[in-house]
C-alpha cells in the first residue's frame, strides 16, 4: 500500500497548482458552459429589448407598463426566478437561460429607452427636414445615437449575468457555479477559490471587451470629447 | 397549471407553516437577517459616503465599488466565507456576505447624491458663515436625501435576494424552503417557496415606494 501523497490537494489548501494541472479539463468545460449560458442569455435579451424599447418610445402609453413589468421582474431574487421557471423548463439549461434573459431584458430596455429619449428634438427635426421617413430616422439617426446608453446597459447586463449564472448550480447548469457548489459540499477549498476567481476574471474580461466594442462602433463620442 | 394548484395546496397546508422548517420561522429569519444587515450596512456605508461626498474626495472609489460588487458572484462569496473560520459561527457567513453586498449601492448613491447638490447652494451656505458640519447636516444631507434613500432601497432589495441565495450555502431564511424543495424533488414546494420569496421582495420594494410617496415634497426624488 502506498502512502497518501502529501501535496496541496491532500492538505486542502486554498491556492493549489496541482489542482489547476489535474482538473484542467473540468475547469475548461465549466468555463465554456459559463460563457455559453451568459452569451446566449444576453443576446436573446438584446434581441427582445430593442423592439420593446422602440415600441415604448413610439407609443408613450406603453412605456409605463413596460418599465413597471421590468422593475417587478428585476426585484424578484434570482433563486426565486429560477424556481418559478422550474415547472415550465424542468432541470435544464433553458431554465437558467430564461431566467437570465428576463434580468438582461430589464436592464437593456431601461437603458435603450433612456438613450432613445435623450436624442435631441432638434436632431430629429433636422433629419425630418432632410426628408427622412420614420423608419430611416429610427435606423440611421435615433438608434445609433442611443448606442452609448445601450452599450452601458449591455455591459451591466453581461457582468450581472456572469455573476448570476453561478446560481444556476441549483439545477446543475451553473457553469463555474457547479464547481463552487460541489466544492462546498466536499469542503474543497482550491476548487471553490479557483472557480470564484475565474468568475470575476470572466466578468472583467467581458466588460473590457464590450468597452472596446463600444469605442469601435461609436467613434464620434471620442471625437467630440477630444 | 397542475403545478400551480399543487403549489397552492402546499401553501395552504397549515403543517407547512409551523415548526423550525415552517414558513413563519423562515420568514422571521429572512426579515431579521435583512433588517439587521441593512442597519449594519447603513452604519458602515453612510457616514463614509457623506464625509467623502462633503470633502469631495474618494469619488473614483465610491463610484467603482458598485461595479466591483456586481462582478463578484454572491454565491461564490457565500461559499468562500463558509469555508473560512467564519463558517463555524452559524449565520456568520450570511451576515458578512449580506453586508458586503449591501454596502456598494449605499456608498455609491449617497456619494453621488452629495456631489449632485447644487454647488451654488453650498457656496451660499458657506457665505452665510455655516461651518462644515452645519453645511453637511443642514444643507447637503437634506438635499441629497432622495439619492441616499434610493441607495437604501436598492440595498434592501439586494439584501432580500442575497439572503435567499444564502440558503444554498446553508443559511436560514425563505430560500431554505426552495432548496429543501429541490432536495426532495418536490416542484410544488420549490414553486411555493419561490412565490413566498418573490412576494417578500416585492413588499420590501413596495414599502419604499409608499414611503417615497408619503415623504414631504422636498425629500422626494425626481422620478
């Protein structure tokens, strides 16, 4: 019988290089699941949010109910939101995505609507004077001018989604949250710390990436400042 | 629809409301955790934010701390605390995590509120010979009150949500009804617990909404 190895895994230390090298595949799979869940949710949220914000802008009476419903959705805690969706989606990745879509949607609708409302009336009148129809006005003037506000909402929604995916561990689809959950049950310190740090790294990286995208697609905001 | 009627049956069964795992006990735990941590967080965050805002220093920290708080998963912090020596004190990890996540919105909103006070008003107060302390308590604080209260409201809703997730890491509160439901593979119990949590969160939000409407005109937000 061989003696148990005396490495950082056996001593259950917080920081453990051995853990990184032996569980590389598990970590990679969890990161990929985390990224997929976040990206899919935020993208679906964005696709739904743009028309909702445009409709709420076009018809003033729709803005109140849209903002009211999204505020109520945002108030519901994440664990309760996932649980309320359980009868509809069962224990599936779709449940986590649906919950996260509802949160992203809230943040995005509010920000895009604020961006559309901030377009100066003079700008709209100038475009109309140049013969722009309502569709062309929306697509080439109003939406581009709302991009900075929309991107601010997108960054908040993405960072929040990265953090909220971990709660999906309750149904087994939590990306790095799954590792945190199983690490908690086995008191595996290295696994919990590594997965937590990776979550924060993903959130910061996603935020910086979106900031870069925002600078690329809105060159005029830099020109105005500089 | 079937699950909904089963969840309703779960909620109307009086056996589920009494005892240590009952709804009343979990509700009391949730309420106490939320209120105690809100008071602790306000005692920590508001003096710091008001002094920093008055002096006009530390703005980058006060504003960015919210973004940092958003990037760190609540669940990860709860589990990390559970595995440290704090985990041995019962609700210790929950209380520490709740306070950690309630401080950023309080700090950011109070600081921004203080800085948004019209500089001309502050200069007029100084011209009338007010001391720094008088300006802080009689001019800046009353004028920034709507933003300060907005921070308290965001923090309170955040606390309710965090206290729910604490159940995943063994903490008390209404979230335990949900996690117990998952462990029993009982969808009606999961849904019933979720409804209780959602209603609780909406009531907390509603209380702040009503308080804002009842407040005197000058203390109301611009919303």
